């Protein structure tokens, strides 16, 4: 992880609003047309969280296979001293590059998956096996 990504990671962990706004903008990129202007404000954090929840539900089988089964999240997570180290490890192992979302939102998505305990809950069944 380079210094820019590390700084962004630290910013996201300290600022939930920025985390969710960047996630939303990554999932809803502008067209790139310079004549296009933003005509609406960003949705509330609660609305973005709900949208993320729906994305998670739609992709949880894939996430469970890749992160819980193949990466072994439940076995490995306690080996990291901080959330930052766990996110870096997941990122370094290429999981965020494979997430089925827009690449600019992958770091934000991984932080939410780890920090909001989505992966703990998702991988609980795998840990029992």
C-alpha cells in the first residue's frame, strides 16, 4: 500500500462521512462529460449505508467464497493488531481488486466490510466448520 492509499485509509477510519461519500461517488461515477454538472446533493449517510447493505446482500455469496473460504478470514483476522493492518492485508492479497464494484470504491468498501463487522458475521458459519 503506497503513502496515498495509507493516508486515505487513515482518513476513512477517522471520518465516516468521507468514507461513505467516497463509496457513493465510486459506485456512482460521473459520466466524465465536462458539460455535466451535479444537480443533486449526496444522499444522507443513512441512505448510503442502506445502499451498501443492499450491495452486500447481492454479493454475499461471492464475498463468502473469496474472503471467508479462500482467504480464511476467521482464522487470520485475530493475527492483526489493528483494523488498518487487516485491511492492508486483505488489500495486499488482491481481494479488493476482485471486488465486484467500481475500483475507486474498493478501499472504502473493504474498510466498511471489516470495520462494520460485515465479514465477522458473514464468515461466522465458515469458522464453525
